[in-house]
C-alpha cells in the first residue's frame, strides 16, 4: 500500500467522523425543538450509518498491490431517523402543550449525545494524527532519495 492509499483511507475516516459530529450537533441543537419542519411533532433524533468499502476499487489496484484487498475505507451510507417515542413533559404554559398540559420533546438524550460527540472528536483527532504521521514519513522518504 502506498502513501496515497493510506492518506485516502485516513481521509475517508476523517470525513465520516466530521459528518457524525455535524449530525450530533444537530441533535443537540434541537434537543428541545417541539415542532419539526412539517409542524406535526417534535424533532426526531438522527443517526449516521457507516459502511465499509474496499480501498482497492479497480482491478488494476488489486494487481499492483495485493495487500490492498484487506484495506477498507469508510463512508456514510445514510443518515437514519430514530423513530423511538418522544418524551412527554408537563409544561402547561408551553404554546405546544396539549389539553392536559403535556408537550412532546425530541427523543434526544443530551448526555448520550455528548458522549458520542467526545467519541467522534477523539476518532477525528486520531485520524489527524495518522495523517500527520503519513506526511512526516513521506517527507523523510523524499529527503532520503534527494
């Protein structure tokens, strides 16, 4: 596997974690949003779904580098809506309260989302460290030949 393949694999992980952090930020920002875009209920939590894709997508890549068959990149397959039930909270003064004084809040657990955000942030930092190491190794390899 060459430097560029390793960088491409690392970049795919960075992109996936960036998407994950954006989705988590959206969930946190809408943790108390009682109306969705259509106005028919609270915000529904979103969850990114990752998929592994082979790093060697062309036959010529497989012929040149037999180790590439074992390497995989990551991509965001979809962003799925969590259909779990919203929380009912008693707030009779809220404009969206029903006749019993309850509102429906999004199915977003702020603590869980923050833990997921920290995990995604650490994964992103790891990817940046890998990318920096690859660049450093490439610079050293160039200086050896030059």
